[in-house]
C-alpha cells in the first residue's frame, strides 16, 4: 500500500519525536546529565566536604613592652602569677615591690586576695619613684590616705582589654577613665599601661607607669 506524501511526512515526524524521547531518557539514566540532579550524587558531594572543625579558644596573652621584664618562669612569671591571688602574685613580681610594700602598710593584702574578679592597675617601682620621697613617705605613714589611693587602683569588675576603654568605678568610690585600644591604653590621661592583661587567680592586672590619684 502506498502512502500519500502528506501521510509519509506525518509518520516521519512521529518517528523523529519518539527517537528524541528515547535519547533524552538514555542520557538521564546513564548519568551523563548534571550529577547534582540525583539524590545519590548529592549525598556523595556532601560526604566529600569535610566537617567544619570546632574553633580552638585562645586566651589573650599579656601585652606591652614591660612584659619582657617579668620572669620567664617561677612564681613571678605569668604562669606562676596566674596561680596566686593578686596581692600574693604581685609580691613575686620584681616590677611591683614598692606597691606590695604599700599594700602591706595599708593592711590590704587579705582584702585584695579574697576579692573576686577584680581589675588592678598596678604602678611599677618607677611610678612610685616619680613621687618626691618626702611626699611618698608621708603617704605611706598615713594609713587612711594610703588605703584611699590604693583602692582607687582597683575596679570591682574583671576587665578584658576590649572592655578597658571607658569610665569605671573604683573600690575607693570615685571613677577612673581609660582611653586607647588594641595594646595602647592610658589611664586618666597620663598613666600608660606598660604590661597589660596579666592574669592572677582572682584579678586581671594592668601594670602602669604612674600612680593614680583620686580626685576627691
């Protein structure tokens, strides 16, 4: 039976469409298409990506030029000081012997050692040496005045470097102000932090180059 030209054209079109469908189906089942379109491929890709590791927490280290003068080991080292309460820790630091004498003179050793989570701005021996000897001797002999000055160097909150800038109330009752950022800080405009973020068992210590004086 012969087909008319029109019917032969229609049949060719149908056969071509069928062939195209078969070709697409074969491509899809053979995996030659996009791999991420199939569940198994997605799972394989996910397993190939390593799990994100939990970040390691690293504590801030002491900073500042004067930190080099702190002993490398023993009770007066940073590791040793971290084990003792603040007054005891300071007594093992050669930079702070005059401060320790003043704290003992004022009877504040137990007060400072028993306090919890405080910040201490600790003047170096050279800071006390800036005060004329006669004036310093008079202060050391006046327990009330000495206590007022020393407690002005202590805040009731443990301040990390990032929290240091700003105004902070002291144990003496009045406020001190810290300016700066990073590793450069100044207290009350003229007392520079020489070695900061020193940890003791109950306090964070910032060693400063000038004795702080309360305004009241």
